C-alpha cells in the first residue's frame, strides 16, 4: 500500500542564501538541486543568449557549409523527418527557414508509419535519386540507418544526419552527423530533442548567412535573432518528447512557450479554437495532453503529412480542415487505445501473482503497432516494470513499442538480447522494435533475464514525497504565482506536490460526458485575500476544488464522502478551460 512523506526542512544556510525569495520558493528551488543564488537566478530568469553555441556540436561547421553550397548551387534538398511530435515540428523548423530565405528547391518527406516505418528506407532513397535530390537532411532520425546511408552514397547523394537518439557502434556514412550523444561530441546538452537539434542547425545557419559567398542563388538575409520565431515548434517538441526540462531545454521551452502564445501559425489557431484553449495562456500541459496527441494521431491513424500541413500552412481553409481532421482521428484513436488497454489488463489479471514477471510482455497480431506506445504509456501508471507490446500490420513481421518506468534503460535491455530482434532503437525510457514470428515466444523470458541483469533500482511501489505541507487558505493567487515561477514543468522539474492534512470534504461531484472525472471541494476561510472567487461561497465561506481526471472515489484508500477528513496530495494550477480562469488543485493521491 502506498504512503507519503514530506521533505525535510531546508538548512539555515540555504535559507540565508535564498533570503530574497518567499519561503516556499526557497524550498522548491533547493529540492530541485539548486544551492546558490546564481543558480536560482538562472533557473527562475532564463536568458536566451546563455544557450550553448551551436558550433559546439560536432560537424556543425560541415553541415552549415554543405547546406550553403546546396543553396548556392540551387541543388534539390530533401528534408526527411520522423513522423512524431518531435520530428514533425523539427521538419517545420527547417522548412520555414528555407522559405524565409527564398530557397524553394526542397521538399519535406515524412515516411508513413505503417507502410514504411521509422527511418530511411531503400525504396524512398531510390525515388529521391530519380528526382535528382543532391542532399538529404534527416530530422529526429538517421543515426541508426547505416545500411541506408551506404545506399545514399551509391546514388551520389550527400547526407546530413540530425538526430538525438543513441548511436550504435557504427555510424552512418554522412557529410555531417549532428547528434550530441556521439561519444566525441562536445555539445553540453546531451538530452536535447530532435527538433532542438534542427533548431541549433538553423541557429548556426542564420549566424553565418551573411558571411557566405553565395554564387548562383543569393538567399534573402535575415534579421539577427529571426530563429527565435521558430521556438514555438521547439517548445512543442521539447515537451512532447519528454526530455529533461532543465538547463538549455528549460530555456528553449520557457521562451518557446512565450513565442507559442504569440504564434502566427493559422493551423495552431484553428486547432486551439476547437480545443477551447486560450492561446495567450497556453501551458506545457496543453501541449502534452492536447496538441501533441493530435500531431501524433496523424501518423498513428493516417497520414503524417496532415500534421505537418497543420503546422506549416498559411492557408486558413486548409488549416481549418486539418484541425478538424486531426481532432476527429484523435478521438477515434482514444477509443481504440482504451479497448487495447482493457484487453491487456484483463490478460494480466488472470496470471497467477507468483508467476507474474517484472517485464510485462503482451501482443496480438490484430493490434495496431502505431498505437502500442500509447497503450504502454497507460499501463506504465500501474505496472512497476518495463512494458513491451507487439502487434502486426502486414506480413509476418511483428512490430512493437516499449516503455520503462526508469528502473532500467529500454535500449540497454534490447541490446542485451539483440539476437531476438530484427530492429530496435529509442531512448532509455522508450523505444520500438520489430521481431520475427519464430522469435516471439522467446521474447518474454529473454527480456526478463536482461531486466534482472541490468536493473539497478528497486521497483517496488514507493511512497509519494510531498514538497511541503500547506493549508487550504494557502491555495490562493499569490501562492500560485510563486509556484508558477518554476514552470514549465516536466522531467527533472516536476510539478510541486503539496500535502493538505486533515481537511474536511464539503462536496463530492462526479462529472464529464461519461462521468469519468472527480471533483472534491473544501471550505476555506472567508478572508477575501485568500479567496480566488469571492462570489463562489459555500455556506458563507470560500471554496477550494480539487480535480482528478479519469478518477473515481474508489481509486483511493481513504473514504471520499462529505464530512470525511483526509490528507490530500495535490498540485496547484490555473485552468483557462473555455476562457474561464480558475484556480484549483489537481489530485495526486488521497490518504
């Protein structure tokens, strides 16, 4: 059974170091590993110009020179990107740069998730050669395409790889490889997303644009700092790809959200209008839960180009059609995923507890591989070990997705039993694979052995740690303003968790189209200074609400009834749903 604890008080030394900040902010900064005033200032007030020099990335100078030569000679360029919410925004970044300088001899190509799969393929390379492509630039892919890079070279096409996935021992044959995870790359940010690498490339191109001697085609010069307008795409990708939101990634997301709130992209305006999201108040949660799923729905349920069109088009009618389409197929996707999750839970529940393995491996030839990553994510919330799921589209090859709860690297696990896979790749926390029918029965035992060998963390259910104990009256505008200085929240910068102890439930409400959400209300004092809405009184007093989406009262160990006293663990947040500003708590757990 889960329990919770509260972090210890910070030392007098840290209190003195951070004396200029409110007490709760001092604690939250320290709990994030920040110990000096300089570190705190850099965290709270990011400076864009403090980001890393793009030329620290290995091969950046080679990539810039080759792209400038292609522009100068008006050579055909192919931007080849991944089909997810990292690769597609990354493709838009380079697309927008070429458009802005007036270079038009390029195309964007996004492979079909089902028909082609991840990365470069020989058939598409042959087509590029027929169309006289002279340079291929990959976005968020390519680092593992060794065989394909040799085919590209045979066609006398140059290749520039921009990626952030883990390289294997052998690297692709390319003019330049931009991937900070290369062993000999000195770029400090090893956890930048794929679109982030594309942004650093454009940043490098913009910085040298006025100094290159263009001959046959002279691009339009850009104002210094033009690339900052592309940060809206970087913000979407950085949040979507769940990279750590510290250091440079925090700065990119921080300023990216500022740009996103002013974005001129008509597709985003149309989509956010459908979703009832207020653009000027958009948050990282809106990206992660609303925008990203609809970008990914394009490839999971149809054509990835639809998401690219949404983000890149200037046509109002086209943007409107794409926004409606992506919202529709995302709703269809949710229904299918829910059925698959239910099926796996049912299968898992039937297994004898003594025979259950730490690695959940499940599959069905009827399952859509393109949706398995979402299903694995859903299962991670309740399974304390890695999840590997497989399905089949066509033919005999089985394809799957895998996720780790952080106890072990997914890539290292697959590497340990690579003889079982036809292909595999990804990050430490997530990945994909393909396996032949004759090996599928060996997968569960093989992965279990690999897990036992590599796991270094105890995966037993751990207690939740609250950052601080607060009262109901602390849930007010001023407190939320202090906490929100730490945003955007994400990996390595989680939302603070607050414990509200021994508080009495004054109201319980189930809401939503299918009655799938929970709202619990509590009385606070009638002090107008603490009340967010003075007209929202309950028996003459103020009211604070706590929301749990896709949550039932029976999900908790405590009794959720009016009059009961509970310990509530929650985040504090502002909601702008349907244009209505609301301060509320988001339920983490109840005891």
